[in-house]
């Protein structure tokens, strides 16, 4: 009798112990992040297949399937691809066009090939030139293996653990980070990140933001690849260009010169009003080139709306958004209306984008009353409103 009771107590003890460990395992977001970061830090190299699919009609604008090899290298210049060597190859679909691509970085040279004819080989590349050359292809490098902060949250509250969920046939920890903001009219804007972290390997095998789902199939880890793997075998040395030449070319294409003149263009906004560059003389013009498929663009828009509200009664100032590269004709207009933005917006401005030579999004111009470009910026940095106001205030004096 006593031995039977003793046996039951032992069984109960181990059940409680195991349950406690299990509960801690699935409820501690801090532990999940610490252990996953530790697993990532131990990797010397990783080879994986990544597939990106759009979650909505407009985000299906750019989809791809690729194989990526990344190898850690402590002493190397980060050109926007992380601290290490990288090789990626596959095919992408942009609108209705499918083309093959390949890009490599070995610490000395960056090579990009697209389709049958486009090829760029850059010596001594930089973090300014490489992302501009890759453009949408920067999305291919999904695995946060070479990142200093593998799981950087989008919001101040960090990540939330959403439970255990099956993804690609594997049980995973599902973690979620979100940034929620409101437009001046009270509409909610959300930016989010979701990772599925494999329970066994503690490595991420899927990622989702508000536009795309990326599925990752890890093929091989910790293989020691020779540097030659990340080098292009048949480089035409006569066609190698220096990083400075790339930046000069980008700046020239973008029209980024402090005193460059705004090109001639005309288009109708979402309300049918005709806008012409020649009619904007004697006004200070703020132009934002954006797209619904571009997360930084959408993050910038609430501040642009605040800028418009600040100057809307000032006839010297025009705030204008121009969207491009949308998969469907109404995608940008619907997003604009849904989120309550009220500044002027020109949808389907692809022709204007070509006229300006815009290559990256968002691109923002502030143009003076004589039509000269006085300020530009690529990408969006939070809390830019004060900076934009300072530039505009100086130009309207």
C-alpha cells in the first residue's frame, strides 16, 4: 500500500515537473528569442531555399524563388548583405515578367546578373550602391543569420509569443511584432513581422509581413565554402566598375543634384484634378514617390499627412504623393482612401517616375519656387516631420 502510494507520488512529481518545463517552453518569449539567437550565432554558414509570395493583389507585384548561401566572415565590409559572403540565384516575377537572376559578394567584388543581358560588377562596393543596384532583390536575403540583431522588432513592445504552430510540416514557435499608429483622421495603420521558429533547430523557417509570406527550407549548415563559390568565374575585367562610378550613375539617374531642375510632367490626381509641373512655379513642392508594396513608404505616409495638415492653408506649399509599380490600377487609390490620407495623390504615376528617374522607394523631393531641387532623400527615417518643415519654412521665406 505504502509502496503503491509512493510510486504514485513519484509519477505525479515527474508529471508536474514535465508540465512546468513544457509550460515554460511555450510561454517564454524571452527564452525563445535567446535560444534562437544562440542557434543562429553558432552557424558558420547556411544554405537555404526561399520562396516569397504576395498576400494581396498589389503585393504579388514581386515574387521569387531562390537558393541562398551565406557564410560568416568577421572581417568584412557590410554592403547591406550582412557580415559575410553571399551568393543567391533563382528567378523572380515582377508584374507579369519572369526572369532569372544571380548576385554574389565576396568581400572584394559585388556581381549582379539579371535576365540575358544585364550585368554589373562593382569593385569595392558600399552599403549605398549595392541596395540601389539590387532594388527589389534585397528581399531575397531572408535568413537573419548575418544580422547583428537577428530579430529586430518593428514596435516598442518587442515580440509576442503566439503559440506553437505547424509550418512546412514542422512544429514551430510563432512570434509576432507589431507597430500600430494612427493617421490625423484617426485611421489605424499597422506594420508587422511574424516569424515561425523551428522547435528542433531553433532556426526561422518562415517569415511574414503585411505584404508577403516567405518560406525557408534549410538545405545545409556549417559547410566551409571556399571564397571561389562567392566569385563570378567569367568576369570581364574591362567591365568592372568602381563603387564611385555606381554612385555617380545612381545620382545622375535620380536627378539628385542640389540645384537640378524639376522635369516637365503632367497627370491627374485621384479626384481628377490636372497637375502640371509648369503650374507649380512660385510654389514650394513636396513630392513623395511611393507604392503600396513598399513598407517604408507606408510608414512615411502618416507623417506626410501631418505635414499636409500643417501647410494645407498655405497657398505657397504643395504636398503631393505619386504612386507607381502597382499590380492593379486601383491599389494605391484604395489604400490612400482606406487610411484617410487627404493630401493630393497621383495614382499610377509610372510615367512621372521614369521622367524623374526614380530607382528606390520612397524617394522624396522638396523643390523650391523656381523649380530647383533643394532637398531629396531615399528611404524613410522615423520622426522626419521636423526636418521637412525646416526645409520648407526656409524656402517659403
